[in-house]
C-alpha cells in the first residue's frame, strides 16, 4: 500500500486566500517575469557536440523510412518489450542499466537520417543515434545530472533538484509547487499543474505578444498562480484551462530541444513524472529509499509492478518513475470520487482534481488504466511521431495508415 501524507485542504475562502497569497510570496515572481538565462550543464554525452541535445532522431528515422514506403516495416521490427530487452540486455526492472549493445548494420534510411541530423549537430554516428533514442524513450536515469553543478537559482532547495533539472522546470514554479505540496499533499496532482504552468510560460515566451489572444495563451492564468496578491486567486476555469493545455503537451511529440539547464528535453509524460518524484521527496524529507544518491536501499525501495512502495528515484529509469507516477496518480485522483467528495467541491484540492478526471494523461484514444501505463511505450511514441510528421506534411497519409495498422498489429501480438 502506498504510504503518503494526506492533509486536509483549505475549507473556506479565507484559508484559500491565504494559500495563494503564500504561494505568491514563496514564488517571488510575477506573470510578466522573464525566463532566467539557461544554465549549461556539460556531460560526457554532450561533450564535443554543442547541439547534441537538439537532434530529433525518431522523426528523422521515421521520415526517411516513410519516403521509401517502409515505415510499417520500421515500426513493426520491434515491440516495446523486445526493444526494452535489446536496450537493457535483460528483463526490465526499475533500476536496470542501459547495456552496451552491439549495433547492427546500418541501412540507407539510417544513413540519410544521420546525414540530415549532421547538418545541425555536426558529424553524427550510429552510436549517437542509438543513445538519443534510448534517452528519448525513457531508459536512462538521472545519471550525469547527479554529478552536474547545481545552478545558483536551485541551491535553496533541499529535495528534488536533479529531477527538476531533468524535467526542465523553472525555479519559481518549483518553489510554488513545493508550497502547494506542503499544504495539500498529493504530489502527482500538483505536478500536473506545475508542468502545465511551465508549458504555458514557454508558449508565451516564444509567441509574439500580439498573437497571445488569438492562440488562447492566457498570461492572466500564469499571474493568478504565481502572483495571487496582485492578480487574484486562480478560478475553477483556470484549472480546466491548464489541464487542457497539459493534455495537448502530453499527447504530442515535440521536436527535441535543450531545456533551461542544458539537458536534452524529456517527453511530457517523463517530465511530469520527475516533477512528482521531486515533490514526493519533499513530503518524505528526502530519499529514504536510497542508500545514497543513485543506489537503492533494497530493504525499503519499491521494485515496481505490484510493489507500490516508493522507488529510489535517483536510481530509477524514466520509464520506471512514470510507471510509479501512474499508480500514484490513480490513487490520488480516484480517491476523490463519490458523493462525500462532491459536497466539498469548493475546496481547493477538489478544484484541482475535477479537471484531471477527464485528462488523457498522454494516452492515444480513450484513456484507461492500461493505456496510462502504455503512454511511454515504443508503439505509442511511434504513433505520436507519425502524427507530428503528418501535421508537418513530412509523411503521406498512406504511410500514416500503414503505420497505424502496423502499431496495432504489434500491440495485438504482444498480448498473445
């Protein structure tokens, strides 16, 4: 059984005003604050390749296979389970290390993809393409981030910093999220709104101000969450707005970029999971499941699957952290169903839960428990990349149809 701290949410308006006024004080930022300069974080993987983190190998590979009419062959070559065995060299566990696999012969499509990637990233090798794919699909751990210098703006935080850096979350949003967690508990619920605010801020930053209204980018929502004293408290519609924004991010493949801390940006589902892990460490006053950073204490650390205990998050893969997140999210969100809960609809925690009940959480199609666990699978990511390529007119609809058929055939075979 998952053990976590549950706190009574604010039950009246005066407490609600106090909560968001305190959040504004803690965040110390207004809606119009500019993003802090990006912090570089050199790693062994990135050394010598200034644009290493910006290469998007999955879209390049699938585009080249689609050009030759072979995209169904590409996606059908591996299932999620078979690819995991290949990458890890053994059965997948939460703490599996990436194996030093022997790469097969290159293909004309891979050669063209590497040539295309080399334009922006310098000479690209087959090994680098493999490592990028392994990172993007969630097989890595905090790894080099544990050894990276802590940026000045994160030094005030005692818990969760490496997760914040891998998730690419701004310090002021993290600070506000810590206070929400201290008051409300429920780290996975809070993590959703933290990432949603980050997505909104990033969209505002890269969109001309004259287009904010047209594209429904609401700086007033950001203001109410991060400076309630000046802008007023968040409304029920603000929570719904942020969840809709977040759903778009979680269900879409985004071209890879470098996050503010100098690391390759993770896909949305992994980002929200790492934020939840950081907030969970706050509730537990540290990583009690780890013997030391990056090393599980197997006497107390969860092992995934039916073992619902907290993981040693600093030693777990991104996929394992997301699997933990799904289980905890369901526990936290679904615990608020029924008549006893609806009678307290006005309290702040309920305001945060209601929009999440309709959230897809990155699932393709109708959301079910199994689909939530499959959000990070190879097949689901192939579908998301294909949708991105179709939207950019970089894949024909005929190839898109062939890919969908191949993915669902692969899923059916995986269940036999």
